[in-house]
C-alpha cells in the first residue's frame, strides 16, 4: 500500500506539472506585449502555456488571478499598492515592492517575482504652448492655473489616491472640468486637437515624445514608482519552479526605452504584439 500511495503522489505531482501555465494581461498594449514575451519565453523553456489576454482593468485581472482563472500576469507595484493593498503611497520603490510582496504572500497566496527595469509612472502632460502660456514647469505651478484648464483621462484616474484626488490634496489642483473618456488612448488625440488642456500619460507612452508634449515635474513626489513585475500564484510556482527562473532572466532586459519602442511598433506601426514580443526575445538572445 505504501508503494501505491507513493505512485499516486508522484502521478498527482506529474499531473500538476503538466497543467498549462495560464498567462493573463490587462487591457492595453504594453500588457499584451509583455504577456506575450512571458508566454513565448516559457514555451521556449518547455513549459506549456495558455494565454488569456485582454481581461480588463486591474480589479478584473486581479480577481482572475486570485480565483485561479489565470496563474500569472504583469502588474505594476504602485498600482498593486494603491488598488489592492490600499497602502500608503511613497516614492521609495524598494519599500513599495516589499510592502506589496509581503501582503500578497501573506494574504493572497501570490508572490512577486523580480521586478523589471520598466518604471511606468504617471506623467502630467500638456501641449508645450499651453505650458508656456501659463508658465507651467511643475505640478506646484499647475495648482493656481488649474481652475481655468480642462483635464481629460480614461479609466479610474479620477478616483485613485494617486490620481485627481491626490493632485488636489498635495498640490491644490482643481480643474475647471474633468472629461472622462470611455476608451483607452483617447487622451493624446484629445490633447493634440485641443479638446482638453491637460491629461496624464505613462513613462512608456511613445506618444509623449512623438507629439513633443510637455511633462510637468512632480516636485512633491505624489506619484509612486510603478515597476512592472510578474505576479504568480504560489501553487503554480510550486508546481513549476522554472517559471521564476525564466521570468527573472527577462526582468532586467525590459526597460522603459525598449518598452516605448515596442508600444510604438504595435500602436503606431500596426504590428501584432506576438510578433513584437518574438522580435524582442530574439534580439535579447532568449
């Protein structure tokens, strides 16, 4: 009977290891590309994967992870701190990572792998002529001028502690009007066509450089760092420890500069995320 029990245990372990690793993503280009990079790298390492991309915003992807619908997805440390941990915002990247990792491991049976070199933090953006006309260089400068300006954004920026409520609390910024867009990516065309005066972007957005937009300095450090990091279910990692080995090798290769180029390849040049991901892995010798 002992031999039979051992056989059953080994068979169960093999079956668990044979389960495909389910990779998810949120609902925008950068997430699609990074999830494809993770999926293709794991496949090259001999791990079967299933892709469940474009799940939705943070809460939807997070629920898919905690429910077991997916095994991992790329998340941002500052987003996890604000949206899931509900922790205090700080400019200390190491502290944010440690706080999120501790909470996820102790409360959610999830773990954070090594963070990438992508810090996709917020940037408050506007046309250079708007900045010049109002003498705006910092977010402190924006405070007095905001009452005459219109702000536009998508998603939950109007509700987050590190969004409009934070801008008001830290800088006294209160815009004349807040226009909320239903679709991602509208803010750039709205800015350049002067439908709005101010918006927010992310550090890996290729449009900031392409459109030569002005970026205001966060001189009081409202916005925390947003390092991109794979979050993985602990049971999936226990069944296949190679996941950590593969994704940790990729982590330092993913930088803001490379991510901007990959985002541009998909959004501006209309290439497929899977193709762009494969090109990245080949260029990095993966």
